[in-house]
């Protein structure tokens, strides 16, 4: 059974950095596409970043140049490096797989505030 | 950038049928957009019901089905149950980007 567990969310200051992790179990990260999705309080879902198995990545315009998605296949873990954080980055961040592996984790809360 | 459109809200009677749609500002939605349908209940994480137009997960109730209908992706709920009251999001692929619709709030009443 596939499970994703996000971690790393916390309170951060504007301009600060955080690294989120998504550890997969029952699932081979190297063979699958993965995404980070966020949900600001009371708002809808927003795709933040994609990583496909071939190595290609995509970042939404709202985070381009500030966030970087990466993966460590040996640790079966997906990462989201978040730099130059803004108040509007405050959200619950979820990782999810693609296709038949499109389960969701429980999310990790990132709060950006001074 | 494309915009993905959904009905803001729909109401269905218990045991009734409702169809949610998902459109794209770039034109007709096709299987090449790999449409997903994602359910989210208050206070819970999202869960994917349908992926790649019409594929179900093991946890997807049989009363949910996905299709392409009139140039849009569609999610049909046949025999609505009270526990189906939730927000439903569609997700379309615009390789390499992926975009969510704004969500449809379904009320079972």
C-alpha cells in the first residue's frame, strides 16, 4: 500500500528558507511522477511543483525562482526547497503521486509570518 | 496560462444523480489532459477519486465515474449519499504544467 508522509513544515519568517520532505513507502519514487500541492487557509488547491521520473521539473509562476523540487531516489524521498518565503506562501503543503499512485499525504503546515 | 473552470456549487438529492464538469480555456478537454477528480471533505486531506479520465482507485465508490462530455471532463455521481457532500477539484495536465480548477462544492440535500 502506498503512503506519503510530509514533514518539515513550521513557522518561518518572511525572506527565510525551509525544506519540506515527502517520504514514500510501498512505492518506488524513481519510477513515478510526483507533485507538491498547497492549500492556503480557506482556499482551493494549487499545484506548486512537478517532478517526473525522467528528471524534468516544473514550478508554478508563483514560486518560480524561489522553490526547487528534487528527489533522492535512494531514500525514496521527494523534497521542496523553499527560499525567499513570502506571507502568501502560508499553506498546507501536500505531496501526491501521479496516475495510479495519486495518493495524498496528510500535509505539512507552513506558516510565514513575522 | 490556461484556466480550468468548474461549477462553483451543485446540489443533488439523496439517491440522485449529478454531473460535474471541468473545462479548459484553451479549448476542448481531451484524454491528453489526463483529467483527475479529487474529493476533499472539511478538515481532511484531498483524495483522488478518478485519474486519467476514467480510472478509479480501489477506494473509489462505484457510484463515481469519469468521462469526457461535450469537450469537457466530467465526473458523474449516481446515487448520491450524504457522505458525498464535499468539495471536488479537477486537475488537468498541460505538459509540463498541471492546473487545478477552482472546485465544485456538492451539497446532498
